[in-house]
């Protein structure tokens, strides 16, 4: 049996449906993961939950120990990861509270510990990353969305910025020209580290706001909270259907 992990982002700091049987702190060669791992069951399927930004929510995107999180999940026997992430919308379908299952990534981050293959062991390793997300998990998420009658965009390019500030309008305009449909701050190096260490990984993105310059005025934390409230409820419904079929 494969073990499933769900990484929760802003707006999903816990999984209400998770019947927790154990909490485990894992020490890794890369330091401490974001939080204790909550291990339990949903509908008789074993599920491990990790709050990406810590519990309580205190770790900004650029300070998350992505390597420790991935190493610990692998150590706990996880094969499949669904990463839930709050993002900003760029292209027309990505309206506030909408959901997307990205199929591509453009990485704009810098200064993050972004690889397990840092050359310290004297080896040079390049992994293929043509298709950054697991096609198997994406297909299951798309099927679950149909089963649960939750609307999603099944294809989207995730542009990952450094944060923690939001983008300028010009940056969002450039990202749109680059082909990004949505913008977040945690998709990388999370996705590549999962791949480097041999886990399947897919993301479920929840639109918290329109990207900078897409609407008049500034982006407010109040609108982000309001949109995430609606979007995360739909994400939870989709995840229930995904786990039921897992
Ligand atoms: N930009 C980057 N990350 C985000 C945003 C955004 O507008 N909204 C939520 N996460």
C-alpha cells in the first residue's frame, strides 16, 4: 500500500477529516521540518499531514526547510504527495477562489536550498524535470474533481516567486508573457525535491486573489482570507473524493 501525504498551505493548516493516531517529529540531515507530522486515517486510508508554514503558521515561504520536509516524508514511507497551495490568479480562468491542478512550473526563486544533489558527495546529478508534476496524481485529482462536482482548471503553469512580498504589476505582466497562469511562493523547490528523492507529487492550487495589477487598487489580506475560505472548502471536498478513491 502506498502512503499519501498532504502538505497544507496558507488557509489549510489542518485537515478536519483526519483521524489523528500519532504525531511524529522527524530529525533530518537537513535540520527540522516545518512541523510535527500528523499521522492518521481518513476513510480508512492512511494519510500524513504536514503544515508547510508550521503550526502555528509562522514560517515564511523563503524560510521553509523544503529539504527537511521532503526527506522526512520519504523517511516516513510516503510515496504520493498532494501539495495544497494558496496562489494568485493571472490568466482569465484563475478567478478568486477557483482551483487549478498545474501541469508546469516556471521557477523565479533564488537563494533557496533547492536540491539534494548539491555536489557535496562528489557526484554531479541532473534529473529530468520536463514534466514536474506526477501525471498519475494529476489524473486522479482531475477525476476526483469530476466525482465531487468541483470545478477546476486541469492545466496551468505555476510561476513560483521568492516572496514574501507580493509581486509588482510589471512582474505579473512579465509572468503572463512568460506563460504563467498563476503565481505562488512555495511550489519550488518543493516539487523538484520530491522528484529528486523519488516521490510522486502534484499540486492543488487555490486562488486567493488576482495577481498584482489585475484589478484596480492594492491586494488586501482581507480579500485573500475571504477567497481562501471559499476556495479551501472546495479543495477539501475534492480531497475527500480523491482519498475515497485512493
Ligand atoms: N503572489 C504570490 N503568491 C501568492 C499570491 C500572489 O498574488 N497570492 C497568494 N499567494
